[in-house]
């Protein structure tokens, strides 16, 4: 079974609008962390935001926020005020407490920001 | 402060050959993980090195091996290359508290793009 599911292969958004990228996860470990990374065409994985399973509040980092719904096992990334430079591949990843520090990634969502 | 450095950036090899990829971790990081990212897919965990030993391994054959040096830098070796080994190979460095499995500060490099022909 997929541990991380990203159901949107591609998303389009107009510049300056907000966009939500979906991520659902599957784990029986009570301790886990959820990450979002941005991967431009250059290949580097750029860390965006982190949410721990015991965190009481949703994580926010500048224009990025994470809509964490623990009961539904979802961790959607919200990008506000989209910019042309946000066009890239976005990956959701999970680190389970029992897995040490390995990350399990989803298949990614290709975001295109239109002017 | 340099981040994670990987070399080479691109590489073309022939089936059956062997390849070595290199990674220098971010300053202050002592743990190196390697991932394989096939075209159009998410990265897959290969293995992780800490204190010059392989600590965790993903579902990859023994053709994939690695090494970590005293300065924390690392190499990924792939023997008997197959066409299916063509991928972007990403190195990620992090640091850990002594005696703990969890690491912090995951930072990725830009990767080495390997093409097997």
C-alpha cells in the first residue's frame, strides 16, 4: 500500500492566487513527521515546511502553510499569492518514528503558475 | 556556508560498467542518505551512513553499495549497471543526537543525473 499519496499529477494556478496541493498518508506509527519539498527543474529538493504528528498547530512558513487533518490522515500544502517562480514539482514525504530517518515520498504534483 | 555538494552533475555509462557518485554533506552534518529518483517519480531511499557504517537500507540490490569517510563525505557505488539504473541520484545530509536514530536538518543536494546506455 502507498504510504504517501498525491492524487494531483498536475495543477495550474493563476499568478497571485492561492493553490492547495493534496497529500494523504498511511501509517500506524503514532510518531511521524510530514514534509513538503519543492523540486525545480535543476533537481535540488528544497525544503518548504514540516509538521510533526504531535504538533498542536498547523505549520506555517511564509507563503506556505500546511493544512494538517490528523484524523483524515491528510497534510495538504497551501501556497498563497502564487508567483511564477513557484512553478516546480512538489513532493510530500513522511518520516515514521520506527523508520529512523528515512523519508518516504509521494509521486509528486507538477505545479504551473500562469501569468 | 556550503550546502550539500554532489559530483559529478551528469554522467553517461554503458550497461555492465561500474559508477561512483560522491557527496559532501553540509557543514555540521554527520549523516548521509542516498536516494534514487527515476524520471517522473518520487525519490526512493537507498541507504544511510552514519559513523562510517550503513545504518539503514532500502529495497535495493547488493549492486548498490556505499562508503562514508571520516570527514562525513560519502560515495555511492553501483556495479553491473542496468538500463533501469538511469535516474537522478540525490544525496541528503543531516545530523543526529548521539545514540538516537532520528536525524535533523535534512538537506538535499542537486543530484547526479546518471544515464545508462
